[in-house]
C-alpha cells in the first residue's frame, strides 16, 4: 500500500468519551501466523474491520467476532488506491469517534506497506483517542526464512518498487536488495487483473541492469498464504526479468553482487583484526 495525503482531523466524540483503536496483523500464512495477542484483541473489540487475503482468515475472524466487516469493498476497478485508503480510514474512525473500541485487522504486518493503518492511528491520536499497533509476521520475515537470507552480516535495503524507480533510491549492490510490489510498478489504480503489458517490470529490470550483470541471479518470491501450499520461489537471470511472468503479489529479491572489502583504517580505529573472520 502506498502513502496518501492526510485528511483534516475530526473532533473527538461529542459525549466526551474517548474511543480506542487497535491495529493488528494476521501474518502472511492464513491464521497460523496470527499471534495470541492479536486473537484476544479481535475477540474483545466492539467493532472489527478487516482487509485480509484469504477466505480461511475471514472465517476465523467471523468466529472471533461475528460483527467483523470487510474493507475490501473500498476498492473498485480503476479507483485510485489513495481514494480507497481514505475511505478505509474514515470507516475505521467513525466508531472510534463514538467512543467504541475498534480493531482494524490487516494481512501480514499491519505497519508494513499499509497506509490506512498508520493514517488511522495518526488521526485517532490527533483527535484525542487512544491508538496502538501490534506487530505481525510480514512478507519480509517469510522471505528471510524461505530463502535463507540473513540481513545482518551484509545489510539489506528494502524499497517499494515504484518509489525505488521514481526517486532513484540509492543502495549498495554489495548488500541484499528487496523490492516490494513489483507486479504493480507504476499503477496508481486498483485492478483485479494485471494488464498484459508489463512495461513497469521492464523499466525496473533496465534500472537494475545499471548495477548488476545480466547473468546475476534474482528471485521472484511470494510467501505461502496457506499452510498446505509452499512459497513460490522462481530463480532467474536478471537479464530475463523484463519478459518473465510476474504475479501482482510478487517480491523481487536481489542477492549481493560481491563482497565489499573492509576499510583497513576503520578496522584499526575499532581495534579489529585487519583480516576479519568470515561470517
């Protein structure tokens, strides 16, 4: 989810009651990655709104809270995503302003590429209500586990793909690179089906080829959404990315190009060996 312009703050509930907003995430793999804390909060909520990715999670939410309502209908074919996000925020905040405890449930980690969650919390606090976010399992967490990537020793840069291109984000090719939402590069409106022309992916591939050779292996990754299904892991040379089929939920992982040599002067200043051990 991308960012949107903030709407003006509304006053707190007229009767003086403070509302409460709790934002939670269900993880990526249906139900199994939801925390006990998340489940307890959903069951205790006065109002529950959700935006999740599979029917199993929807059924689980209905069992926890029969009053749970979807936010998916805020989307419409060709409707700008920013308009959909604004509508979601307004739906979430209306009962908060009436002094209710509202739980907003999002797929994955509720704070990772979820603009409505951050905006709803910001506005709720600005209007004098309590608001908090609880962590969840993100697609990045799944990627590190499924691909065996440790971001610690070499570092890792993560960007939303369209933002990466239009702002020419700087990164170190000697570190791990993760690009999100590559299946919707340059698409500001919601579409149920992706267009046949993947021009955005081709532009992204061209930009990456300025830093990596065509033979450099990259990975098209999709975390498993169901317990019985494996993740989708497609390895291919970067030079073939422009013509590869890319799912709308795909993430691109680019391994380090080479290992960067340590700075001898910095090693000396830190009192470390001139030839540090390999991780």
